């Protein structure tokens, strides 16, 4: 099996995030889990983008999806704090 480099993986996950934002399926929770599992590949501007895009999204999905996105937003804030030390 061919390996994927971090840069490509990062772009695929960012695309998955944008696709999943606002969906009412299993994708939001799966996407957030993947982001957390591969947190080391994201840059400061990625964490800021997650926060900004979640804030600007008009509909985050059902209540369970909204909780998932707000959890990612909180996690992103934590990553920004951690990286600023």
C-alpha cells in the first residue's frame, strides 16, 4: 500500500472537515475524531480556520452535531494555547 505524506493527509482532512461542517450524518463525529488523532499535522492557521469556520457556519447540524463542532472548537483553542507556550 502506498503511504500518504503529511501534507497530503492534512489537505484531505481539511477537505473532510469542510465537507462535514453542517452535515447531519456520522461524518461530523468521525471527522473530529480524525482531526484529534492527527493533531500534530495541523498548523496554527489550521486551528484558527477550524474556529473561524465553525463560528461562521449558519447551521451546525442537529444538536449532537453542534456539540461535536463546539467540542472541536474548544480543542482548537487548546491547541493554540499549547502551541503558544
